[in-house]
């Protein structure tokens, strides 16, 4: 992704794979805002069906965990695609065959109050079979709502 064109194409591919073709993710209203080999960002807006109950206006904890998990997967996906050399972007994307969560820890720091939210994923480490990411969820006032760390098992077709 040394070229701007590759970055724009990967953003479109990431939105397609992580949002448009995923019933669960698209149901959350997520959209990929930026994608880079070391960090990614997804955004979404509050809706009534994402809150804990009729009495509260804050995000349900399960929504927070899911968004952070998806964001962690996204940064690892971007890093894997970036590290591959010699093929077109589409062929590198197709070589990522599996990316599954094996461990996820979420720390809820304050209620998920806000109108718009930004989930950011940071790559911590990518190995041959496992990768680790750190994730954060902020509201539109840049208040930190939750943080997470996820470990993911990798499936990549080698040359």
C-alpha cells in the first residue's frame, strides 16, 4: 500500500468485505473510515436498537465488544495484505482465507454515551499464525468509552 491508489482501493475492499457483505456488521451501521497497515478506523452513529434498553441512551456492551472485535480484525487484515508482495491488491486480499478471534478482552471505561462513535484499531504484532491488535472506542467528543485487545488466528495462502 505504498501507492495512494492501493490505499483507496483497499478502503473500498474493506468496506465491501467488513461491512457490505456482513449482515451483522452492516446491521450495526459501521463504515470503514480509514485503513492503514498499522491502524484502522471505523465509524457509526447511535440508534435505538444499539442501546441497552428503553431507559438508557448508551450503547449496549455487546455492541461495543462487537465493534472493537471487528476493528481489530480489520487492522490485522490490512497489515496482512500490506506485507504480501508481488501480486495485485485483489490477489493479496484473496490470499487471506481466515481471520478468526481466539481471545478478546474489553475494558468498559465509561457508559457509551454519544451520537457518533469512532473505533480505532492498532496493530501490536503479526506472527505466522496469530496476530494481536489493540482497539479503542471514542465518542464524538473524543471521550474514551472502552478499550480492547484481541488475538486472531490467521489463515494466509503462501506463494
